[in-house]
């Protein structure tokens, strides 16, 4: 399995650079061609992120160094390690996922359908029966619902029957009448029945994951929504008259400011106690039935641009500003539609259609012999257990299915995923379960194959994935050659410090030492008494072992103003600082020094500078090992 992943990663690393005909080679580094399209993608992306634009020559120099470092990482075999392959394959999967549900024709079908449906509101009655615990119970409840439907069609009263037989909990308040609803308020399957049932008609019984349903369409009307903003001052659910009066006084003061010309949006941001405050109180577009009363009526009755007087709802006191009425454009409604599609089965339908397209595109072929073999094995063993697994693995070398360029998946890939401890009541149920797992495995493998094929077919995806891959390699090789290398090279750091000691002189004295904090003065006095009896070279360990969490010790090298405890104890500046739980402290060792005594005193600055030295040495090495061959004619084509 690891070998297969490794081969996939290596092939992909090469394929990232292989794009359509007519894309010329801009440069070659370590025998690898870099095409014009990849360079332009990164060049334009870089320019968008820079405050001061680089010239083309400046960027070419930086790009060459970037690719030389990637070549060095590949030469070091970083791209072949199991950790890299695992992380990269994860990135590949995540980056490919949006392309599985992108704005295809099929997705646009759902977007446009939702938008057109949302322009209408439909008044419905609703009847519901439970699903049941078995297919037999489901079938029985469907038949029962059909009988109730016949009674409705024969003239019996919907409300009476709903109160008597419907399992919908809301019947206690609505008696089976939902009122006006619109698109994206209910699950997609339910919505389909509502919008596909003619006005005045009763639907046939239909099933959702929540139960068996039947609806009657009473009336359809065009939506006339409102776009409004509001300011809210909340009062508690069981507010006293005094609390309400205080809240009313606040909203009246805000209203007076609005009448005097204050900006509504700014006041909403500053004063409103609603989640919309950060948006200037913007509630967006909403239709009838979405807001509490009297909020809804007031918002709909206002003239466009008008501001209401303060009024009360069960939440508090409001002021509403009506921005306009009508219906939002598709662009305005798109975000909400996309969110609704992402919550329900439409996303799965989009993916399913894409997968079906991929099955045709990649020549997917089921192996019916395997399914027959597994079914017979189930009949022989009587259940989906370990015996079935062992027998199936031992006796079947056939592939489950084939696809693409001689790709196939073995039976053991399926069997390794089966949970033999999951109770499946019958052999027939087990057969259906295995069939579902084969389909799921096929979908997964096709999606993975499609992600790999995207490298060749989708320039945007190819460039993005290439950027991720090179970025991972660049980080790891830089870590090895510069960042971690500098920290580990203690001898090099010491030598560099000694050679450049004057560079690290301080402009002002520093405190160097350990400050000890204690929970109270009793503990601090005990510590002071013990210090005289303890060896200096083991002092901190001895104190830690004896006092544990009753004390804290902090080693530091700081100048005045960088640490309040050092300021107070060593530089005698300011008042005694407060530290929760550790209010007594002392200098355990050390004192004020005028200049660094050793490299450790300025380790951060020395390490940073030494990294620059290693970086420069590495750049010189890279230029010799991986010289870039740049095609100047192609470079002139950069747009």
C-alpha cells in the first residue's frame, strides 16, 4: 500500500508540470522543466499579495531560488517519505473536493430551481405518520396514509383527521395547517412534493427520513419581501415593569437621536443588543411568517426608507428601518441558497451525478461475478461474520471493479472495511449492505482517481496543488538546512558569537538571573533559610523538589521595562507588581550586567543572524548544484 502511494505521489509530482500543448518550457532546473503557465500563476499571485510590486527580473531571481530549494528537497528524498506522502495525499483530497461540487450545469439546476421557487409562497396543510421500525411497518403506514387520503378526497375534514391521527407534534397548535412556506424551509424531498402538487390538490403519501407525509396545497402567491434593519434593546423573558420601563427609556433616547439626524447603522452598531449589530442592524430580506408580531406587520407597513417609532415584542423594544421591498436578486440570494443546498440531499445528488459522469468518463465496470460469489458465501455461512470474511478472502482473487487505465480494486479492500460485529438480521439484508459498501468504495476510488486526473485536465487545480506540494518541500528542506540547523549547531553559534561579539553589545544594562516567586511570605522565608544550606550547582533542582508548585522560578535576561519583577527587584523601578497566587518574590541568583557575558545571553539574535549565514551558504551551494537554464524568448511572453 505504501509503495502504491509513493508511486502515485512521484507520478503526480511529474504530472503537475505536464500541461496542455502550446505551453512552452520557461526554465529547466535539475533536469525538470518548468512551464510558462506555472510561472505566470505564481508570478501574478505574488504580485497580488505584494504592497510594492516586484519587477519581473526580481521575481525570476526569487522564483529560481525557490525551485532550486525544491530540487534540493527532492534530492534529499523528502517527497518519498511516508509522512510527506500521507500529508500530501490529504491535501490533494481536500483541494479536489470543491471541484466535485463546483458550479456545474447540475448544480446550477438546483440553484436556479431554489431561486425561482423562493419567489413563491405556498399555503399548505400537513399530515404525518411515523416511519416504523421495519420495511413492513413503513409499507403499512404508507397504506394507512393512502386510506386517510381517500377519506380527505371523499370530503372528510382535514383538521379533524389530523387532530385524531397525525403524529406531527405541531398539530396541537396548527391543527394540520402549516400556512405559507417557501423554498429552503424544509428538507428538499418535502419541498419537492409541495412545489409539484397543484393548487387545490392533495399529494400522494411520500416518505422522508422523518416519517410518512401527505400535504394539501391551498393557495400560491408571489412573495413580496422586505429588506429591513433594526435596533433592539432586550429585556428578560419575565421582565418586571421596572425593567421594561428602563429598556423603554433607552430605546426612546435612541429614537430621539435618530429624529435629530443620527446615522441609523452607526447607532445600531453601538447600541443594539442583537446579533445583527455588527452589520448595522441589517436583517437582510425576509418574507411573511419569518418575524414575530407586531415586528412583521410594522416592517411591511412602513414606507421604503422610513423609520418606525419604538415598539415592543416579547424580546424587547425595537426600532425598524425599512430599506426596501420586492425580492432579492439571484446574486443577493445566492449565499443563502448555497448554504441550504449544502445542508440537504442536493449536495449528495450533485456528487452522485458527478460520480456517474466519472464512471462513464473513466470506463468504470462492475464485476458481477464477485457479487454472485459474495452472495453465495453469505448464503453458505448464514451471516456477515468472521467466517464469511475468511472464506471470501481465501477463495476470491477477482477484482471488485475496474476503471481508468487498468485500475482495479481487490475484494480484500472491501472485506477489510466490513464490521462483522454490526448486527444484520437477515442474509438478504447482509447482501444489500455489501452491495452498498461496494458502491461506496467505488465512489471513493473514482473520486481519488478523478483528483489525480484533475492535474492534467484543470490548470487551476494543477497549479494550486503544485504550489502546496512545493511549499511542503520548501518548508521541510529549509527547516533542515537553516532553521533547525542553526539551533543545533552549538559550536557554530559560539564561534559566530565570538567572531562578532561587538555586534551584540547592549546600549543599556540587563538583569541576568533567576527570579523566584512564592505563594506567601512564610514559604519565601523558608526558601531563604534553605538557600544557605544548599549547594549552588543543584540549588534550583533542590528547591523544586522540596517546594513543588508552592514556588515558581523564572530564568531571564531582560533590560529595564521588559519584566515588572526585574524592574522592581533589580532596577528598583515602579511599584511592587501583583501576581495572582504568587505575590512574594526575590532574586534567587544573578544581577545587573552591562554587556553580554556569553552567547546564551543573546542567543535569539545570534541564532537569527547565523541562520542568515547558513541561508547564504546554502544559496551559493544551490546555484552550483542546480543551475537554472532560462529561455529568454519564453520569458518575454510573460503577461
